[in-house]
């Protein structure tokens, strides 16, 4: 897994959330995207070390 791939996953989830009409699902997609962004951040930190 790379940081770029994690960011791509977050982007895909956020795009899906934008078109979602079910509020609960929209919020869940947003939460998953935030998780992927946190993973990307950890991967980038690991690359810097």
C-alpha cells in the first residue's frame, strides 16, 4: 500500500458521498475516507523516517 493509493481510495469514497442521498451512508463514506487519509498520513510519515 502506498500513500498515493490510500489517497485515491479516499477520493473515490468522497466522490461517492457527494452523490449519496442516504445521509447515514454519506456519513459512513466520509468516515471511511477520513480513515484512508489517516493511513496515507502514516505512510507518508514512515517514508520520511
